[in-house]
C-alpha cells in the first residue's frame, strides 16, 4: 500500500484526498493521511450557522468565499460525486443589481456590462457612472489597434496598463479596478493579466477590441439560452452558485466522503525530509514523525516555502516571491424594518479612488435565499486588500464599528439600526497576489517539483484562486504522483462533461 501525506486541509487538499479515495475505490493500492494545522478543515472556506436571537430560525454566515463561478465544472462534479448536487443554491436573480460607489453616490452597474466592457448602447449611454469624456474614451476601444505580439511571444501586462490602454483611466478607476481587481483583492498596477484573466489578452488579439469580443461572447450566451431553455423544475443557472447550508457544506462533505478518520487537525507539519528510496518523512508540531511514499503540499505558498527550503532553494525562492494580502469579512444582522434602504441589490463595490475603508459589501440575504430568517437581513462587509493593510491592525470591535459606519454612509443604513449580532473573520495573508512574473514563478515551481519523485504542490497560490481551480489543482497533483507509480486514472475533465 502506497501512502500520500497531504499537508493542508483546505479545498485543494480535500480535492486531493477525494481523488486518492477514488483511486482506492477503483482498486489501486493507495491511501492518504491529511494533516491540517487549524482545529478545523476547510481552510478559507468557513460557514457559521448563527441562531436567530428569538430562538426561531437561523442565519447562514459565510466568513470566506460565499460562492463559486457556475461555468467552472469542478465544484459541480464534486457535489455530484459526494451527493450534495441537489443542495446547490443559485442566486436570487430577480433582485440582481450591482451598485458601484462613484464620487460619493451609488450607481447601478449598467445592464450589458461584461467584466468592464459595455455591450448594450442605451444603458451605457444613460448611466451616471461615467462622464461623457469617459464614455467616449471607452468607445475608442472599437478603433484602437490591438497590441502587437509576435508569434510565440509571451503576452504579459498589468490589469492597469491593459484597461487604461484600451478603455481609458476612468474605466479602470470606476469599474475595472473594483470589479476585476476586487475578485483577487489585488493591486491593478501589479496584477498580471496573463495569470488572472488571460481571456482578455486573447480577446484583444482575436477581435481587435474588447467590446467586439464581449459582444460576441454575449451573443453566444444568448444563443445557448435559446437553444437550451431551462426545463420546468430545473434550478436556474445563475452566474454564481453556493450551497443551501453555505460553502462549508462542500468541504464538510468532501472530508466525510474521503474519510475523516484519515485526517488530523490541530497539528502542523514543521519539516519535510526525503529519507531515500522514494520515501518521505514529515515532522509534526506534536513531536511525532509520519512516513509516506508521496507528499502533497496544499498550503498557502508562504507556508510551503519553509518546508521546501532545505529541499530546493530555487522553488523556495519562487514561493517566497508570491506576495499575499490580508483581509477580513464582517457580517452584520439586522431587522428588515430598521435598515431604511433598498435591499434589492447583490451588493456594493467601493473603488479605491473613493478612498473608503470598505472595499465591498454583499447583501447576503438578498443574493442568497435562506441566508437569514424572515424579517431579518444579513449584510457582509469586506475590508483590507493590498491598498489598505493598515486597517488589519485594528481591533475586532473597531472593525465592526468601521463597517457599521461605512454601511451608514455608503449604503444608507439607518443610524438607529443596531446589529442583532456581528461575526468577524480575519484572513491574514489569505489572498495570494498574482503579480507580474507569476506564471514564470509557477512554471519554475512546477518544472522543478515535477522531477522530485512523490512531491507536488497544490492550492490557490498557483493557477487560479477560484474554488473550482483549487479543487482541480489538488486532483492534478494526485495524478502526477499516481502516474509516477504507474497508476493512470481516467482524467477528471472527461467526467466533467457528464456532470454538468
Ligand atoms: C475573504 C475571501 C473571500 C473569497 N471569496 C471567494 C469566492 O467567493 N469564490 C471563490 O471561488 N474564491 C474565493 N476566495 C478564494 C478561495 O477561498 C481560496 O483561493 C481557496 O479557498 C484556497 O484554497 P486552498 O485549499 O488552496 O488553501 P487554504 O484554504 O488556504 O488551505 C490551506 C490550508 O493549509 C493549512 N496549513 C498551512 N500550513 C500548514 C502546515 N505547516 N501544516 C499543516 N497545515 C497547514 C492552513 O491552515 C489551511 O487550512 C476567497 C478568499 C478569501 C480570503
């Protein structure tokens, strides 16, 4: 029996564990043991069920991610495999509106905007979000020739440079930065487009213009909707998906199916040693040692770095060069009758230009049915990010006070509306930053670890922070190790077509 030691019990580590379980169920002589330093599994995925103060009903509070991108298949596939597909939860799109703060006022994101490119003329022409010169500059995207890229040349650019070049600074400041940079909680002046949204670079090359590219994408989506209308009783397919009991339902179920008895929490891996004959030993914080035939490091890149340093300093250097920023979410619950503002929106984005302490707010109980009992409201504020690391030094009480006051100023929350409760979750160095050079760093890490038998790295620090990407990265590295042992499992993406 070959044993893989998985370090880290976030969704990437659990994705790896599920894949080893699948290999074992197909008759291969493999097993795993998973080591997680926190007292709980799930990593950044954390859902708390908070009883309503009245004793009737409950709130479902997501402290980390609250959804995944529906078009990516890995979460659906795992949900099917683990028997919770029916608990997938679409957003309530009857109330879908995104508000953006601009010059102190909230504006609705114009209908037809895809990422940051308008694809419908009238909503774009009539929105107060942009000035007229700003709109004209954005329209020039139709005429600006694409960047010249020689065949085979690596097309790398920051989000800031790309958006300013194609659509102007106002588009960056008022829309692209909070929308696109916000997903990664990243600085647009440093964020690598090739590592985060390579599709935008491809679109420019293919269509010569982003607006033309997104128009073609919109037409394709409309065509698909016409061709495959929703069947009666089928859940609507919305842009984002969650689970009825919050995102942690997914990781809890993955852990259960893979086998909780093979997972140890509350104990960290302190060091990693190649003990020869293709065997590994890890030393744990409780002083014990564990041996195995393979090791998957599914931790944050900064946590992987000291483990790799004695083995391969070039990998460790590349890991050390992946920066990360800290953030926190603060969820507040209210009585619906007291909030005093229109709740028909999914949330608010606060561009950096507005110089607010709040980065974004989600109207959780509007966006997701069932997140709050009837008559109650659940709102979530997001603070931190690369431009506001200072705020992370504030106490929990201060952060709750700050978010409450930002909700009053920005959303229009009534000053007398007092939270029924608050929940704060801190994510120190929780968001890897895919800065310029990220792909080269990841390629170096992958190339050098590919030739170390039985070793692999997985997780959101490398090829995508989204939850489906993280699952796939865990699965991919299991394949790497199993292939070294002559085990060839059917590729996961082949199954995906069946699952969604
Ligand atoms: C606030 C926030 C909101 C987000 N929102 C979304 C969203 O809505 N949708 C989305 O798709 N993505 C979102 N993301 C990104 C997504 O949550 C992450 O990319 C993803 O959860 C990372 O998973 P992971 O398994 O790679 O890492 P993690 O979840 O970080 O897991 C790594 C684990 O390794 C453990 N570990 C570290 N060192 C050791 C050690 N030495 N020994 C043992 N264990 C160790 C850690 O304790 C941790 O549990 C969000 C992220 C944050 C922070």
